[in-house]
C-alpha cells in the first residue's frame, strides 16, 4: 500500500480508525455550555483532570448566566488542578458573560460566532460544533497535528492550514469523527516520543511507520497461499506461531 495519494491515506485511515474508536470526546458534559467550558479548561492539562473539577464547577454554576456573575477567586479555587487557573477563571467568566450579552446565554452553533468569544479559537470552536451540535468540525490539537503530519496528510504545523488541507481530503460528514479518533489514537498508540507502530492499524501505509520496511519485505508473501498481511504484519493462516495475535 506504499505510494498512496494523501487523499487515499486519509480515506483508509478514517475507515480503519472508525472500526477501532468511537467518535467521542473524553470530556464529560451534558450540553453545549458544559462542552465549551470544559474544552477551554482542557488547555495544557488532561481530560481526566478537567473531568475531576467540572462536576463541582457546573453544580455551582449551572449555566452561562451563573458563571458570568461568579467571583473569579471562587472559580479559581475550583479549577486550580487544571493549571493556569488565574487565566482560565478569567477566560471562562468572560466567555460566559459574552454568551449572556450577545447570545442570550446560549452557545452559538456557527464557527463565525464561536471564535468571537473570549478564549475560543478554531480548535475549541470545532470541538463544540462537532461534539455538542453534531456539525462538521475538524479540531486540530497537538495529537491531530502530529498524526496528520506522520500520515503525510499535511506538512504544515499551523493548525489553520492543517484544518484546511485535511478537510479537503474527506467529506464534511467525516471531519468530526476523524479528528476525535486521531486524538484517541494519538493518546493510545501514536505517542509523541515512542509511537507503538507494531500495534498500529495504519502501519502498512503510514509513511512514518517504523514497521513499513517489514511490510515491504513481506509484500511478496501476500500473494502466497495461506498467508496474508494484516496491518503490516505477516500472519500464517493455518499454523500461527505462539504468541501471534488474532
């Protein structure tokens, strides 16, 4: 599968990741307001940390109107584990105030409106569009940046350019799912420092795969009876070796 066009790599990657991961965010939420605030808080921290503080935050401030009038010091005390809590408290209070003043306390469902809110860039806006509203949105975080470059879907490091280039390769209805699955795959398999290429379902065509050479060496075996290539691995159909995964 070497020598594929970027569009073909994107299509195959989307299909295979679809079979492995759900198209979900790991940020816990029940509505668009909670998704927006949780996404802002997730900067420079883990979803697990955010999920640990948001139940308390949303119990005390259940909607944008409540958070818009909150004492920033009280908000800081709740969200402190997420890091950068001074800035984040100011941001989510300001964002909530903007929602109340300009959108009647409701989270808008247009990216043009979302990016006008304090603390909301295209990444956050696309997450909210895709997860909260079910609308096409390709969110580019550090995982998506790393994986799209490793897959040869882009050469850019600029999130806006990556979004434009990758979304040209797939239909809009696949943007959200592909982005969310890339994030999950980046957290579990395609790690930044030590990618687990032997365990990757994309390793037979990913230009950055460390087992790509192995797949090429065994490419002739794919045509032999009783032998198949499974994601870059050579697996005997009749007599599997001890420890072979199925």
